[in-house]
C-alpha cells in the first residue's frame, strides 16, 4: 500500500485546522486504509470525536425535552385542560343584560390581560382571561 503523500497529509491538516471536518476532504474515505496503516491514532481520534458529538447531542436533547411523564404531572394532563376550559367558558357573563353563555358572545380582539368579547344581545364589551391552549397541557 502506498504511503500518504506530503500533499495528502497537508490536506488532512488543512481540513481539520481550517474546516474542522476531515470528511469535507473529498479523498478522506478513499484514504482511510492508508491513514489507518500510517497514522492509526488519527482515525481513532476522528472516530472518538464523531462519537463525542453524538453523545453531546443526546445529552443536550435530554436537557431540552422532558420525559412525557414529567410533562403530564407538571401540567395536569388533559383532565386539567378540560377543567380550565370549562372555567374559562363560565367566566362569560354580561353585567348589562345577564347573558352567561359563550354562544351569546363573539370575539373582538386580544389585549394584554385577556381577550375582549362582545355580547350579541346588548353589544357590551367583556374582558375574559386568555383561553387555555391544549398544547400547554
């Protein structure tokens, strides 16, 4: 088997030092047997490096994504969502005419502290809290 040329060794060095990735060198795969014979520590270090990236990715993902059991226990699950939704629907009440069903109101706009709805009977504005979002449960 031929030894690596000075140019090939220089290219390997360039792609690591300047590009940070030996696989960007188009001859890298073809040269692996020669690298293994001449510089086995280089291939071992490369494989260890690639493995450490995969390990780091999985560790970071485990920090970001909570297991589903933790999500359900911290939010209360779908039962809590339905209870909060029912509470939100019961918060509709018009002081002017006494309407108390969500069907008797229509949405107007969102404001900082909730949503503005209009009573269809007397056109009075009513501010209610933000509607629960099922994605949060």
